């Protein structure tokens, strides 16, 4: 036997082909074919807006908005931002910008003025579409303060001293679509954009679409900020459409399916793996509300007879723990994707049994991979689903490498997960250095996540490179501890991370959320760990907190760097007995 061949087989590398080839068309080309096939079928239901659109109606509204964008001066390559929660208008912007090659810049609804200013400047934004407000965030006021010229400029003659590329700010009010009140003279209204589009013919619109290429940039999404300042990920038609189809095929999704989407649209999980995934096969997007509220998701599933629901683990926990959970009929559910954070076995079991979501899949990826990189299969065993993130999506490669040496690790050994394929981003916008650090000279995207691969290509996440705790020279992976602590009957949620320690370098801290009504002690947790975890892995510091104390991104990702900062600050103020 060839020794080189034997050695290659045992290394953690996997290439997955596909039963069908990748699509070589743009998003509007593919959507047009879906409209031709399924024009009369329901494409979109926005419950809180009382909107229902068939595919033909969605296509017409998309074209009307695309014409409006052209009429007010945007063109292929222009960068236009959307700062909004989940509404019909968000989806129209998603599809209309793709129709004419405008690069949609997704802006996090949770952004404050400093973060908004960063996104506008860093992406060289030419236009911004926004809603008036969200909860206590006054979007119009924040925007007006950043761009004082809005107080006196004409809508079509905006010139900002701070943001040299910005020339249009458009406001729309999903709660009151007929509202024609202009906040300040420099704002353009949504209906004015639509009215302007009447000057553009169908032939002119189609001529623009005909110039588009599959590798054209179509989207900039900012990283979620779980580790610090966000970077603008540039994605193409080819990235997004094929990744959406990969999700649809894995879920066996068809035109007969309906997906409840509580994920924020600004996030790749919402925009690509939810919205575009449905539109890629003629299925229906159901928007439960403008932001996540568990009772609205449960109502949407029941009232619309949704066959699928997506979410991050914290969303599923909130739905299962809702006081009226058992009053909702969820028998229509079949599938869905849980992603964005590790899924504890107990949670997956509850989702499958109590929500009747028997075919739910576990997904993994990141914005830089369009975002889906790995997915379990509906026929995978329960053990595969809870102890792995499945195999890589079709037409891609994955390998596990030594983070320091870059060499491929043997099966079963921990290393950094790296991807290569159609789903890898074009790069970070205006940040060549960060792009070089993320994508190596051979085209491999380095994820920053640690994991292992078995001989069947299934990958298990063991933690983040930056999350790994080094306690007195011992490597500790928070994911392992979290999975174990989650099996305690009184623990609803848990987050484990490292904090500085003068003697050991780092020590282990756990933030524990008990189940409602349960009381639990530090001694009880430590005793639970004894005999199951090595002594150096048992958290020295254990805090009991409420779920709302967890600092999170809008999509429910826990921000451990903020937890660490909070813990260090509090422990430096006064002695903490843990």
C-alpha cells in the first residue's frame, strides 16, 4: 500500500461533492424562473403588517422599487444601507438591490450613533434606508444628529461634510405606510422613491439586470461583534444563492413549505438561510413580528401552519419556556435549522419532542461563509445531531489544521476549522490586511473555531481559538464544560469563559441561569462536576444570573468578551465570594 495515500486518508480533510451542479445565475435570474413557475403561490406573509404577497406580487413590487432606486441615481455597484427590523420592506430592498446590482449593506438594528457612523463611513455608503424608530432607539434622531445637513438640504441634493459618499437618506414607516410626514427637509420618503420609478421602463430595468455577473458583489454584512469591532463581509450572487439552495435541499424544502422567520433579517441567517432559501424553491416566508417575541413565533406557527422554524438556541429556549407554550398547536412543524450557538442535547430533545420538530437540523457557519458551512442531515442519528455540526455543505472542502503550524491534523485531534469553496466571501470591504489574515494563499478561510473531524467527515466544535482558557498550562474548552453543566436538571442556560488570574494566568468562570423557580448553590454545581470533570476544569467562579443579564447580539449570540469585562470590573471593585 502506498504510505502517502494511507497518511492522507487519516488526515482531517473532507471534500463533499453534490448531486446537482452549482447554479451559475444571478439572484434576479433565478427569482424570475421561480415567479414563472409559482406566480400564484404565496411568497410572503408579514403577520404584524397584515401583508400577504404571491410570487407575482412580490416580483412586481421588487421591480417597482428597483426602478425607483435607478431613478434616484443608484446603479450597479452603489452601496445602499438598510437600517430596519423585520418588515416586508426589508425583503423588497433585499430583492430590488439584487435586481440592479446595488450592494445592500445590512445595518444592525441595535446600532447606536457611533456604530452607525462607522458602518456608513467604512462601507462608503451612498444611500441609507431607515425606519423612524425601534423600541427606544430613535433612528431618525440619531441619523439627523450625525448628518446635520438633513435639516436644510433638499432630498435630492444632500451633501454630508462627514460622509462624503452619502447622498440619499430615505425613511419609511411600516407601521403607517401612508405617512407622508418628512422628518426634516433632507429626507426622501419611500413613496417618492416608488413614484420616481415610474419614469423607468421594464426594458430599461431588464437591460441593467442583463449586465450582472454571478461574481458581482451584492451584499456587505458586518460581523456580529462577539469578539470586537465588526468587519464588512463582501458576498456575491454566487455565494448567497447557492448557499440558500444548499439549505433548502438539506431541509427537503419545496413550494409547499412555510418557514417562520424570527431571525433578524440584517443577519445572514435571516437574509440568506431563511428569506432567500424560501425564495430559491418557491416556499413561503412568514414574518411573526418585527423582532423576536416567543409568543408571536408560536402564534405564527399555529395560525399559518408553518412546516419549519429557524432560530438560535436561546430563541428555542424562550419558546419552550413561554408560559402559554402548551396552548399552541405546533403539529404542522417538520423541520428547521438551529444555528448561531451550540445546541445542548437536552434542548434538541425538547425541540424534537415538545415542538414536534422531528427533522430539525443543526447548522454551523459564519458570515464569511455565506453563512452556511456545515449542516446535519435529517436522517442523522440523535447522537450525530447533538455531538456534531454535521458534514460540510455540498461542493465545498473542510479541513482541521494546527493553528500554529498550519498542518492538517489527524482524525479526532483538535485544530482550527478551515473551509474552501464557492461559499467563501470575496473579502472584507476596504480591509485587505484582515482579508489576508482570514483567507490564506491557497484559498482556505480560517474560521477561528476549534474542532475535530471523524472518519466520516463529521465535525464537532470544541470552542473558539480566542475562547480557549489556558489555566496553569492546561487547555480548557468552554464548550465541553457548557455541554456538561447543561445536563444539571436545574440549569436552564450556562456560559463558560476565562478570566485573568495572577497565579494561573487564567481561571474558569461560569454564568448559570437556573430554571424558573429553582434554587441552586455554588457547592451543588461543584459537587455535580466532581468525578465527571478533571479538577482543573471545574469552574472556580460561578455566578447565578438572570437570562437578561447575558450580553448578547441581536441574533442571540452570547458576547463572552463583555461577560469577561463585567466580571473583571466587578471582582476588582470588591471581594466576590464564589
